[in-house]
C-alpha cells in the first residue's frame, strides 16, 4: 500500500462513495442512518480532540457547542420564528456562534488546569442544557423540554436532502443523501485538523500541554493559544450540531446531556488521543457497537423465548469492561499518536540512561 | 549602561512577600549570579523578571520597560528562562523541543545555524534528537533546557538552579557548558544554591536572604568574604 498511495486513496474513495449502498443492501437502510450518526460523532470527536488531545485541556462540557449549533440552526430554519434561511448561511453561523461561546468558556478558565477545568466545563455544559430546557418562558426561545420541531432539511440547489431523490432510475433515500453531505463535512474537518496539528499553532498547543510556564517563556502567547483551541474545537462542534438539527428535523435538550460529552471524550480516549485515525476509529466503534448490541435482544427472544438481559444494560456493562480492559492493555488508545506511543513504551529505558549519563564523562 | 536593570522588584504570593524590593544590574556580556538559601526568593526574582509572578517594580532591558508586559512579549524582546526543574516538553522529541525554542523567530537560515551549533555544544542531544525529552536523564534534560533557551538567541539568559537534582559529575559538566556559553558572549543571570560553583563561574554576585539582597560585589571577593564562607560555603 505504501508504494501505491494513489491507488490506496482511490480505493478508499470508491469504498466511501459505495458505503451506503453496501451497508443499505447488506444490513438494511436503518444502518445507513447509523452510518450518518457515525459521521456526526467523528466530527464531534475530531473537534474535542483539538481541545483535549492537542492542547491538553480537559473539557467535559463539549456537547454544549453541539447544542448551540443545533439550536441556532433550528432558530434560523424552522417555523418556530418563521425563518427559513438556507443551510449555507445557517451552518457557518452556528459554527461561529459555538466558536464565540468557546472563547466565552475559555476566558474565565484560563488559569485552571486538569480536574478544576473539567469541573468548570462540566458546569458550562449543564448550564447550556438547562437554559435550553427552560427558555420557553417568558419568551419562547427554545420551546423547552418539548424541543423544536419541523426543522428545515438541508436543501442544495432546490434539491431537499430530506426526501428521496431519483437519479438515473436509482432511488436515493434521505439518509443516503445526508451521508454524502456529512462525508464532505468530515473530510473538510479532517484536513483542517491535520493542518492545524502540524502548524505553528499546533506546535504551540503541544508545548502548552506539556509545560505552560516553559511555553510562555518560549514566547508563546498562552492566553490566545488556549482561547484558539477552545474556539476551534467549539466551531467543529457547532458545525456538527447544525448538521444534526437538519438531519433529525427535531431537537430537544435531551440530546445534549453530560452523557453525550462523556461519550465523545471516551471516543478519543479509546481510539487514541491526539491521533486523527485513532479518534475516527474510536468514534466509529462507540457508535456502531451499541447499535449492533441491539440484536442481542432479538437473539435472546429467538433462542430463549424472552429477553433475559436488556440490551441497554448490556451495552453499559460491555462499555465499562471495554474501557477497563483498554486502560490495562492499551493505555495509549487503540491507535495511539506517535508521541503517546513512545511515551508509553519508552519508560523502561530511563533508569539505564540515567546511569549511563552519570558515568559517561565523554559526552 | 546595563543590559538588565531591576529596580525595587517585589514579588508576592497572596500575603507572602517572596521578594521585598531588590535592585539588580547585569551588564552586556557579563555572567552574574544570585545565590542564597532555599526560600530566599531567588526563583521568584527570575519569575518576576520574566513576568510570570505579577511583579511590582521596574525591569528594564537596555532601557526598554519589560514590567507589565506579558511573559511571551518579554520572551520576544530577548529574555530566555531556563525554568527551575528544567521544564522540557516531555512528550516531544529533543529536536521538537529545540524547535520550540525558536518559536518567536522567523529567520529559517539563522535557526538552522543555531540548531547545528546547539548539537555541536551538546553532542549528546544530537545523538538523541529523535528521542522523547521525558526519557532523557536529568542532566540531559538540563542540557536540553539550556540548548532550547539558546535557540531563541536571547540577549539575556536566565538560568534557574541548573545544578538541582543532578549527580556531581553532571553538575560539573553543566557548569563547564555554562562557562563556554558565557565565553561566547551570551549574557547570563544565574540563580544557584550551590554558591561554591556559582561564585567560581561568575564575575559578579548578589547574595539574597529572605527576599532582600544583603551583599553584592565581585564573585572572587564574595568568595573570600568570611560571612559568605560561613553561611554558604560551609566553613
């Protein structure tokens, strides 16, 4: 594969293009819907990876940015306010709004690190959710716990992605159309994330993660660089939120709970923090496996005549077991970044090196 | 005129006064040391100069006011700090660490030349350039921290206890390197608990006690001063 990167890339492109058809025919169209959610979670995980993986800022309220993107889409493209702006205006606005809130969250937390930062961000996530839950009075902004309905689907050149489309005799259901839209967004975000990682800002984030005082002494403006990490991560979250609102057509505060924040964090920890392929793998696994486990219920009914263990319980159990096993056997994640892999594997040599350097007078 | 002039510098943490209004002068090309016991306020002085600890007082670099500037802006004006405990970026490689040292610079050719010079000065770092900084020995990390600070081509290098936690042999090596750097014309302000070494390598010295400077003068004279000998040289 290394000798023919172009061929590999072409094969990957064909596979990605054909994926909804393969999955739709093989597993049924409901799985194409799962595939769409996989891409949304990949987007979210890549965004959170900027904050947590690159800059080392533990953010437990990340889903709030997803919520902001989703609600902004609903405000500007649904009967709620009677506004029906096109998606190409609403999606960037949602991403920008989330980015602004990223800075608003970042500014007061500049001096916090680790656990303390995690607690404040967790609070921020809950504040946003609780606001969305209660802002139906005195002025009905969010329609409260009932959520907002009839959100406009994305419509490109007069073709609505919310309805099936007939092309050359083939019917493409809505989930297929959204797949291609989400795929495009995901590819865009992957490219941006890759470029950021190897940019000047990316190096500054790495230095900040390792030692804040030393980073400042190198001439890095730690305040701006931190705020930029929060803003970039939040922007990706807001974009994903807008896509989610358009795809579902309905949003409510229930979709933006603390559990969702933790799930996205688990995706990057499981896959390999800081490493883009790892993060994608984590998002795919943690979205697909719970869906696949639904079949356990049918299986029990077929073999035992009744459901003995509720699949939902089983999901949580397996999830916990998987995380514990991973911490024991692959602490750096399934596909760790180069840096973390070295960190976790190179520790044995330290004592030896210390000895060698003590008695070596030549160097 | 002095390269660095510090007037009435005060550093406080909450209610605790760590530095109580001190004056320090460092001339171009000089190696000046600041010695004193644990908790005398030496590291706080460096942090104050670097803008890391909300200092009060005046800090001038070649006449330009540095106080009230944020740390990164102070670094950009030519001050480099090798922090206490070295502060290497543990999960970055040696080469990446050195690269970060030149973060504020844009002259690629100059950076390349300085990188070659750093590897020249520290051959051990050249051997380990692809290794993670966190896996280096303490002495190697100290070398890396010094080399990284030099990558910014500073006008003044602030060194905070370079001998801390190192084996005697490594301490000697580090001090040989410091003498070499000074001989190349880099101006240094060195903070050290090991008064013996610091007085030997420096031209002038300040003695710090409970946040105040109690003695200052030529290093050779201070090393002969009975008070200094009794308090810091163990005689």
